[in-house]
C-alpha cells in the first residue's frame, strides 16, 4: 500500500482525507474552547466587572446586576450561535463548504480581539459583544464542520470520522479549563490572553484549508462540476477508478432533482421530511437539555457549593472524563466527593451517546437537497436550547438547589424512550438508503415512487452504462 495510506475498518484513509478532517475539526476545537474558557476564571472576570463598574459609578456593582451581566456573558455566546446556525444552509450553498469554513474565521478574529482587549479598554461590553461574535463563528462551525466531514468521509468511516467533531469540542473544553487555571492564564493579569488565544486554531485552519479539496458531493450535486468532483474523489480515496462513487452521487442528484432544493419552510411542511426532522431536532435538544453545558459553564460554582475544596481542579477532572469517554450535596463533607463522582459519571455517559451523535446524525438522515436546511434547523434548535440552559441555569438553581438536576433527569428519560423507539440505525448505509427508509414510511412519498416505476428500468440501464464508462 502506498505511503500515506492506512486501512481503518476496511476503508482506506489517505493523507488528504486525514488532513481535510483534521483541518475541519479545528473549528470544533475552537467551539469547545469557547464553551469552557469562561468557566474557570469566573470569579476573576467578575472582579474585573466590579472594578469597571466602580470606576464608572464610584460604587460596587449590585449583586443582582453582576449575576445578570455574568449570565449574559455566558448565554450571549448561544445567541450568536443561534443566529448564525440558521444561515448554515445558505452560506454553505453560496460559498461552498471549504470557502465557508475559511471565511468564517474572520468572525473568530473579531470575537477574539474584542474579548482579549476588553480589560485594557475597561469595557465589559466588549467582552459580552466578543462572546456574541465568537458564538456566531461557532454556530456556523457547528453546522459546516459535520457537513463537510460527512460529505468527504467514506460510507464505512462516516460515523467514526463524525465523532471527531465532538472529540475536538471536548478537547477544546479541556484545553480551556487547563489554561484557565490561576497558575497559568486564569489569573488577574493574564485572563485576557486566555480569551484571545481563540485565534490560534483559526490561524492554523486558514493556513491548511487551501490544501484541502472541496466536498466532491457538493461540487457534483450542487455545482454540477463533474471533473472537479472526480478529481476531489481521487485525492480523498487514493483511487483512480471512482466510477462507483460517482454513480452513487448521480443517483442522489437524480433524486434531488426530482425533489428539488428544499427551503426551511418547505422542510417543515413536507410529510416526507417530517419524521427525520423531528428526530434531528429532538436529538439536538437531548444534547443540550441533558444539562451538560450547565456543568461546563458553571461547574466551578457547582463544585464550590458542593463543598469541593479545589473546584477548579474538579472542573478540569470533568473535562478529562469528557475527553476519555469520547474515544447530591449537603453539609456532610464526604458527599462533596459523591457529587464530584456523579458529575464525572454523567459526563462520561454523555460522551458515549448524546455528545457526538446528534452532530453528524442530521447529515445522515437527509439527502443532498434538504440537507443544508435540515442542518440549519437542527443547529438553531441546539443553540436555542444552549441559550436557555446558559441563561436560566443560575436562576433555576437558586430556586431548586441541587434538585435542579432532577429536571434534566426527567428530560433525559423522555429522550431515552424516544431514541429507543423512533431513531433508526444508519451504520454502513449510504445517504440515499437512509433517506429511502423514511420515504417508504410516508404515504405521499409512496405515491411519488409509484409514478417513477415506469422510468426505473431505463435509468438503471443508464447507470449501468455510466459504471462501465
């Protein structure tokens, strides 16, 4: 086998495929970094907010105002993501997958710059605005990355490579938590550096993206550029004969031409797409309403209330468990460790299922026509739930105390039952086969399929001739 090629699960992993996936998930790394970066230095940044307020008004900031400002600093990240994720379909079709990833980095530079300079400018407004802009970057990255990886990955490796998006996210969270230790960059003087470091993965991604091919599936199906798509397939697979892959895309394009490009409004109205859309939305909600980001936004304060003596290190421990599993407190001292172990266990099980799967599952449930719109809807659902948790957790926790997690437990039970009965298996299936399963279950789609029967033999002959050629 030529150098630079490896076998994994019966599929060939070329150097180009590995480089392309690595480059794409750098955006996921930055996504995770900005989820975790605000946690560990919470008290230090709150003190800076207080100092800025005192400088302006000559008195300490009211406790309620500080809570609101901090909750906004955390949750506005999700507002930016919510708004931009709804544009994933349009941006990915207009610019293409690779160019959209490239241009998206401009948002990271602006957001990182605003956060990094906020202390120097004595402006918590810059910090909050920077969090919103970097959230907009992450909202696009959360849709573009799994879309690009899912389209360039071989069928047999799509699930494995799809989990790298979530692995990069949790690695970014862990990296932010470690660098956020007070002995490193989480101190009073260096926390702006901690915030500004978000531009580092951006620089690396911008340097590597020109060496990565555009998605052949996008080039062929959307842009009708067969020659360029064939060249991209050869680079990604290491094969000269890619006729079988091209035939699969031709069949998908034929189906797409029949069903037309689907807008977000049409997606909600279509009975054919209703079931996969409901599954996609609920899987995204299951990820956020599990309470995972309540832990990664507020774990330091959670551990403090639980009586853990070194809450920052417990937060880092949760991050370590988070990465490892991706590849009820009272005044009794011992219960603090029970609380810590419970959170570690929760994070571990989250990364077995709700963590990685929803991100790439959406791309598998829809064919090329409705996929961009479906990714936008699913991403917006994820970010909306993220915002609700980020903004409301502190207030609900003050009302419910430790019982706040019982709310998440009830929601998770519902999602467990729904997933068991309604979510199909997609392993080893092509995009077309997965979509066809939903079409067969829809009466309207069955009528459309009956109308196609007279054309079937002719089209099969055509595809056979193309395979020979």
